[in-house]
C-alpha cells in the first residue's frame, strides 16, 4: 500500500482559498470558517491517501491537459493532480462560479 502523498497547494490555489475564506467569514462568520477549514483539511488529507475519490474532469477532455481530477466539498471544487508521492492542488473553484469557464481561463493562463 502506498503512503499518504505530500500535499502541495500552488500559489493560484492559495489565492482561491483566501477568497473563499474571506467570503465565508464575511457571510457566515469566523467560527463557520474554522469548521469548514478543518473539514476541508481533513478531506484534502483523505484525497492525499485516496485520490481516486475525485472524479475525472470531462470539461478538459480533448484539450491535452491530462491527469487532473476534481473533488467537490460543500460549495467548492478542488482541482488536483497526483503522482505516487505528491498531491498538487491547482485551484479551488466555488460551485457558484461557472466551473468550465474558470477552469479553462486558469489552465490557458498557465
């Protein structure tokens, strides 16, 4: 059995995360953010151990971008890639945004 992968959150995903934190904190309060943040950290660690929990991203089929998966937690998607030793988080996309458009804008900007 493989060990848990190291988790790396890319800068762009950190910016996404800060925007989500700001939104949740302003809308629902700091305590709600603490709960959501703890739950999300637990989910990310679970993804590091079992990345197949996520699903393939049909929106990028035929684009040449391969190996990306998405995992939905509450009102956000985590977009990531894995290797035997690493889980790389590329973005956090709030579910209220147009997932395909946000995804393509970000991937094409890379």
